[in-house]
C-alpha cells in the first residue's frame, strides 16, 4: 500500500512540474539539424518563425555534387511547396469559418456543400500558382553538408495573397461555378466572401 502511495505521489509531482511549463520554457528548447543531430541549429530550422514573418516554411536539400546553386534551388522549391500547402490549409480554414458563420440555418446541406466545393476548387487553383512575393529569408548549411532555406511572407504580403484568393472566388469562374450554380448557393457564397473581405 505504501509503494502505491509513494508511486502516486511521484507521478503527481511530475505532473505538477509538467503543468508549470510556460510558452517561454517551450521556446527555449534547443533545435538540432535533422541531418546532423549532434549540432545545434538556428530555431527557424525547427519551424520557429523569426519576428516579422507572418507565415514561413523550411526547405531542405541534401549535400550534392551538383553544387551549391542546385542545392539552393532544390531547398527553395521545397520551402515554397511547403509554404503553398500551409497557405492553402490556412485559407481553407478561413473560408470554412466564413461559410459556416454565414450559412442560413434553414438552408439545405446540399447548398452548403456546393459552396464549400466551389471554394476548395478556387483555393487549389489559386494556390497551385506561385504565391506572390514570398521570398527567401535565410539559408544555412549544416555540418552534414545539407542546405536549409527559410521562405516566408510578412503580414502585408500574406494579406495580399489572401485578398487575391478572395477576389478569385468572387469572380465566380463560369466554367467552375456552373457546376454548382443555384440561387441559394450564390447567396451563401456572396455572404461568405463579404465576411472575408472585412477581415
């Protein structure tokens, strides 16, 4: 019985210590290069974004005999692809929130589904192109010879890209919109877009 009580007390103490972790403590965690785990790396390598970067992504190129220029291109393209994927996810979330907030409770699920499908198609179409004005923030070679690149956008650039997607959705591409066209869906889409433009 005493062993059980002691074990319970130790577990409670450990749990108490864990619950005292603050954001500051978490930010102090060291970062290491994935390709050189014994060497400390700048925290952006571990996806901790520097101040002033609204959204960023890290790309990687392994050591290559093709040279540093090719490695730089590979790492930058990898980072841009990750950034586009992250941006698409963020925009999808924003659009879903706006659509949910503006859906008439008396409308049918089919109409909401039409609006969501249309918005998803627009988002994929716009973000499949290169994000405007994303730029290489910093590159760093690891001791293992790999190259890490941080590509990102500041707040103004992020907002411009969001506005571009909202504008593209508002244009209602006829070829795409005709698949979903219904008066109720158009009303819901207009309400959602209006709400997004106010952000």
